[in-house]
């Protein structure tokens, strides 16, 4: 049986590391807290809003992380072409994360999978609850543009196109520390056979366990929790292990 993963997600706004809340940059902090020896994977996302900004600052940070990082590194943000993919791989990415670019042109997923393998394609899905009704809808472009698709349907199609993993994010839970949206996670996990990573809402170690046991997640992601505690990723994984979750210690 595959072990469940604990993943740290780092978001960068014009080269500066930020945490986010409701998809808006909240404040900056340094990146020397990252314990790459204990975390299973690191996801680095360029969330800069200005489409004309110079991405070199982000590339430089990825290159530095890749030199010091001994775990898989997934990178994304603004990927819309194979040239973007090649650049992300060239600066140190082991995988690429696609979101709005795949919504605009779904065949991009297939192109990446054919060039690098499905294991290198992570389909990132941002979802909001539907207003006044049950269910969820996929939003793109920094969660500002409705797509009309449900997360489960888009995840299923993404897998068919070649995505090797799915990263599901609840827009409402972003930065909340109130726990994952377990119903959303479960809908996506039940729709596909590839690993599903959950992001947004983790505020304590119990949330990791809930995400896996109740949400059906293969990997639990966190962006903010370590900035409010003095405890390490290693300690979180020991907690998960005591709760019966298979993790790499």
C-alpha cells in the first residue's frame, strides 16, 4: 500500500514568498522554515497577478530550492504552453502544476503527459461552493472566473487527458485553518483513480488525518499551519502515524 504524503505548498507573489487567504496574498515571510528533510514533497506556485511581471525572480527561487531540496518539487503558475513547461523543468521542477492554462486549452495536459509522462502533470482545481444550492463549481484565473464545470467532472476529464495527480483547493477554506472541505475532497477522490492532493484549511494535525480518512486524499497539503506553531513537519507525521496513517517517518 502506498504511503500517504504530507506536502508543503509555497506561494510566491513576484518572487516574494507569501501565504494567502481567500486567494489574496496576506503577508510575506522568509522561506528558511521549510524542513525539506521531513516533508514528502514541495509545491511552489507563482501567484503573481500582473501578467506582464518578470517571471525570472520566481525561476531564481525555484533554482535555489532545487539545489537545497531532496524531495520532489512541483512548480506552477501561469503555465499555458510547452515552452512554459520546459522552462519550469529547466529551473528544477520535477513536476508541473497546471490550472487556468488547462481550462483554456485542455489538450495542454496531454501534451505535457506525452512529453514528460503522466507522473509529471498535476491538475490543480480551484472550487467554490455554488451560491444557494448544493455542489461545487470549478473557478479559474485566481478563482475569479466561473467555468461551469464540477470539480469531479473536471478531475475525471483531466485524468483521461493524462494528468497523473489532482490538487483540489477549496477557495472558501484558503487560509482559514478550519480544516479541509471534506465533502469536496471526497467527491474528487471518488471520481478518479490517480492520487488526489487536498489544499486549503489545515489548521492542526487532526485535519491531516481527517483529510485522508474522511476526504479520501492521498496527500494532505498545507500552506499556513507551520507559521502559527513552533512544531515541525516531522512531529506532524509522527502524530499521523500514531493515528494509523501510513506515512514516511
